C-alpha cells in the first residue's frame, strides 16, 4: 500500500520527459496496441472454464476496488502516520479509475453506433424492405457526425471554426435535431390523453384514485386552479394570518393550488420514497449478484 | 403579413422553415403512419446518433485519453483504449467472449459504485424519515399540529406502500388490508406523476405551437 502511494506520488515514474514526449507517447500507444493484439491468441488458448474465470475475476476486482475504497476507513494515520487523514490509500486512484470507465463508456458508444450503421448498411446493400429510409439514416448520421466531431474539435481549438462549420452545425443541431426532438416528445402529449381515457374506462377504485389525483395536480399547478379557487370561489390567497380561527385557516388552505401542492409534497413524496427504497434494495441485491458473477448470462 | 420576411429568402428564414418542416412532419403521425413521418424519423435517429459522437465520443477520448498521454505525458493511459477495444469482439463468434472481459469491468465497477450510491442516496432518505417528529413536545417547540398530522401521514403512507411491496410471504388478514391501503396510496403517487408528466408534455407542445406561431408565422403571442 505504501508502495502504491509512493508510486502515485512520484510524478516522474508516470510522466514522460517533456523533450520527446510526443514520440515516446506514440511509441508506447503503438506498443500497447501490439501487446493487446498479442494477448488475443494467448487468451484464445484458454479452455471455456479458464475464460469464464478471467471474466469473473476481473468483474470481482473492478467491483472490489470501488467497494473497498468506500468501505475502508478514511483515516489511515494510525497505520500510515504521514498519510492524508481525509482519505485511505485507494482514494487517490478513484478519479483515474472513473476516467478509465469514461473512456470505456465512450468506446461502448462507438460500439452501439457501429451496430446501428452496420445494420442499415446491410439493409442498403441487400436492398431489404424500405432500404431507402436506411440511406436517409446513414446520410444524416454521416453529415451530423462530421459536423459534431468538427465542432467538438473547434471547441478545443484544434480546428478552425469557419462560417460553414458554424452555420452548418447550427442548422443541423438547433434547427433540425432540437426541433425533431421537441416535436417527437411533445407528440406524447396527444397519446397521453388517450391513455388517460383508457385508464378512466377501467372502473376500479385504483383507476379512480389515479385519475382524480392526476386531475387535481394538473388543474392545481396551472393558472386555472388559482382562477377557480381565488377568483371564482373567492377563497383567500396566501397563508392564514397568525392567530386566525380554524375556519379562516381552512379557507386559506383549500384552494386548488394549495391542495395540489399538499398532494405532491405530503401524499406523493412518501409513496415515491417507498418505491425508491424498493428500487434501492433491489439494486443492492442485483449489484451483489453481478459483482460476484452469480447472475446467469452475464459472465 | 410581410411576405418578404415570411418566405425562406434568407439563411435565418431557411433555418426556421427547416424547423417547421421537421415539426409538421413528426406531427403528421397524428393523422396516420406515412412516408414523410418515416423519412424524418430515420433522419432523427441518424442525427441523434451522429451528434453523440462529438460530445460523448471524441470529447471524452480527447479529454481522458489523448490529452493525458500526448500533452501531459502520462504513459500508463496508453493501455486503456487497446483494452477497451476488446469490446468490439462482440461481433465475432470466435472471439466474442473477450468482449465480456471489458463488459465485466464495467459491470463490476457499476456494482462497486452502487454501494456508494446506496449510502449517499437512500440512507439519508431513511434517516430523514426516521427523524420525523410525531408529537409536539419541548424538544420541538416550532412544531405545529398540522406538521404532526403530515408527519404521521408520511410514515403511514410509507409503511403501507412498503407493505404492499413485500412479497416474501402471503399477505393475509390485517397485513392484506394495509397492503390494499398501500396500493391506493401508490395510486395517488402515480396519479401525481401522471399529472406532472402530462403538464411537462403539454409544456413541450405549447413550445412547439409557440414556435410555429411566433417564429414561423410571425404572429406575436403571449406577453413580452
């Protein structure tokens, strides 16, 4: 542990000298690719049990690292008197480990994109049904990917942000993607009403409670609720004055916006919390099963 | 209406017309499934997938891999991408199992991180629930009877919904009755979520209508 801390603290061990950094870095990256390519035939010689064992061990170690960092006490000064009392020996490695996960996540995104492009390229090449739409998808994908990558590089000042890039990205992102996104999600507004109608047709206590609460919340959070309560019915707005009698207090608290807020904060919140507790305990059980490779089909 | 300003005769107006075309094409689904909708639906998927490569792919790889190696000179990062590239074996029947090594890393790390999430997200909620005062006393001088009723309601609803979600044994007698009440309280929660979702979608729809009226047809609506 002391060695690990010592290594992390020694910048010179981990950092290439400034003079020929680019050359050395390129050589090391190439070497890493060659190493991992060379590992492929070695790994391939393993029997099925050995392959599974490797996956299980790596899954366990990856989980163990984050679990141990969290569970180990932060104050190690009793064992390592010179260490920082606000951390344990694994804490300095947490940020790099999370960066590794980010990189693998970015590669996984590429994997998904590759799968999508491969599927639609196959549609076009084999002229499957409605392959024309696949061309639309591929053309829009390539165009947007080019502009998006160039825009990202321009933000880092690696490429110049010319007027074509600026206007092109704006048209593709602000005037096409954002508009399509908003239109697609607002479309649900129409279908949600038909869903509500179907829910209403099921005449049960549960459906009635659900729809009544939904109506109350919907009317209560928009100006209509305030209009009905304070203008039409003439209920007093705001909090009741101090020392007011019971009837006045009730009058101040039965406006639709007040009731909707009460439903959201006092009735909805505990129900949500109970759901969250269930999700949390379920998630914890699943995390342990995955960590120990007890879940079938993963490893 | 000033037709010269309305028609797509400038770059700005062309951009607005493109936005309108996209909106109306998506809304054409309300009539029925049609080729125009399918065209724009595929365009949407292509654009969304293409856009993600910039901020979620190149940006992350540059910030966490290229910059640390080539600019800051931390050579150990060189091994991360070749290791991550094993993911791409998923498409190979022969070498497919190697992708599970990387997937295992992600799964194991997510499992390990969940312990942290459980402690930072759920335990404070449990703590705040258990700390709710249920009677007025000298320890809570600012507490009103209204707050006490609300706290009682909070605990009763929480426990009854949790009872409803307990499937470890058959619910009979008073437990079943509590579970039924739990289901009703759950419906109140789901109703509130449903109401909020409807309002959020309506806000998006109003935004679209505002765009069509204000930006495209240049009919000034609303205040300001």
